[in-house]
C-alpha cells in the first residue's frame, strides 16, 4: 500500500532555531499533502494543504511565515518551523491523498517536536 | 461543510467484550467516512472506510462499521475486545470539493483485563 515516510520522529531544539520535518511518499506520487498538528490528547488540526509545485494553502490562524511548507516534488513535502518557541512544541503529522483504486489518505508516523 | 462528532472521549471495555465507538457526521454532500487508530507517538492507521458502496464496511483487526444515512452515523464495532485494541480512535469525513479530512475529537479505548 501507499506509504509516507516522515522524519525525524523526534526532535529537540533550542528556542529561536528552525526545524525541518520531511515527508516522503515512497511508492506513489503525492500531488497533495496535508500537515496536521496534534496537541496532547486532542484531535488533529489541519495546518495547511500543499500541492506539488504551488504555494501551500494555510488554515485560518496558522502563521505561514512561521510554518514554511515546501512541496517541490511529487514525493517530498517539508514543513519548517522557523524561530521555534516552546509553544510550538507539539506532534506534527503529514498525510498524503492517494488516488486510484485504493484511494484514501495515508499518514506519516509523526514528529514529536520539543522546543526548549 | 463536513464535520464529525464522536460521542464519548473515553470508553472502557473488558477484554472479550463488545467494542462500540460512536461517530455521527454532518455533510452537505454524500460523505466518505473513515475510522483511524492511533497508538502513542505514532501516526494514524486506517481501520476502514466507507465510499458509498456497501453500507456495512469490514476493516482490519476485526473491526467493522455501518453507515446509516437516516441516523447520520458511522459507528465502529468489534465483537470481542483484545488488549492490543487499546488506543485512540478517530472518525473522519471527507467529501464534496474539500480534499482534506475533518476529524472528530477522538475516543480513547481502554481494555480491562
């Protein structure tokens, strides 16, 4: 089945630094990818939708200058948290829409970001 | 617009008992409905999905869900709970022109030995 590989699984960074999270589709082309944020014991909140080769569409309230999304190829989307602060600590999950017979949505394994 | 409501943020069952996790949806167009399971610090794994074919959908690990349009429900069931079923379960809906999934708030399932 369609697999999305997300890295890193865990990252600790200092306040003020930037962190990049990568999501790769391993056996299919992901035209559209989604980035979610999940707070402890809460649901997934959609941050943005990225389409290959175009600018990401951000949900209301999500700072696009802080959460930079790049989807330069059909197999790679990245989320960069710029100038990270402790309140950015969270679990970030990417997802890709899968087309064709087994269409649906497949998810990465998530990244636990801790900003100290 | 689409949304889902999961009734019960926590459900506890005894091992071997019936599992019932409730999900009601709202959609202005025929919905596509999904159930996902999430284990701690992991991504989401698809249990099953409804795509307007059979109303009773069978998924992995013995789970199934029935789409009931009259009740706008898509409840998840499993006849006999196993310890390994303890996890967080999310119902989600997609449909219309929206590409993304709309998630419910999740239900944490605890299985008591």
